[in-house]
């Protein structure tokens, strides 16, 4: 009888451990699915860590949604920009306004006819660092950038 009880306890423990392992695998898979872009960006940064980034000035990043932090608000205010004209708030978070799906500060340059940042010297912190990012202390690089994609293709030998 005692031996049967021990065997039942062993089987129960094995089932619990197996269940926990299965649940752990499911949790890891779900986390990967939720954060696959971040994981891809972190892995890309590791692959390109010794490469120099040269912006092609395509302006694609100017179409991304940008959160405006307190530092950025102060910097824009100091530079004389009206925050209500360039800033929109949703659920307590400030975002840079967009015009035609691009940053409100992306303007046509009179000389070249190309679009360029009208506040380049006072641009937001994230714009200064782009395409370099930080996720929970990990260095990352934004793989949506066409130049980063070109660098990754080059690193892969394509």
C-alpha cells in the first residue's frame, strides 16, 4: 500500500512537472510572438554592431508614430515651436502630429526639392538616435529602415 502511494505521488509529480514544462514552452512561444519585432531588432543590432550606419535620407522613418517625451517637449518649446501645433495627446501620451502620414516637421526643401526635417538641429531624441533603439536595456536597431535592411542583406552576403 505504501509503495502504491509513493508511486502515485511520483506519477503526480511527473505530471505536474510535465504540465509546468508544457506551460513554460507555451508562455515562451507567446512572448516570442508578442515581441518578435523587438527580438528581430535586437538580433539585427548584434549582427551590425561593428557597422557604421549612413542615413540615406529616404524619410521613411518620418512616417513612424513618435512619442514625445518631456525632454522633447522642453526642447521644442525652447526652440520656439508651439507644442499644440506639433503635438497630439491620446490617453495621456503625447505623439508627434502627422500631416499626410508623415511628421509635421517634414517639409519640402526650396533648394533641392526634396523633403527634409525643418527642425533638424532641435529634432526629437528618438529622431537623433534613429535607427538605434533600446528595449529593456538591450541595444537594438529598427529593421523597418531600408538602409538597415540593405546593411543586413550585405552582412548575409546577398
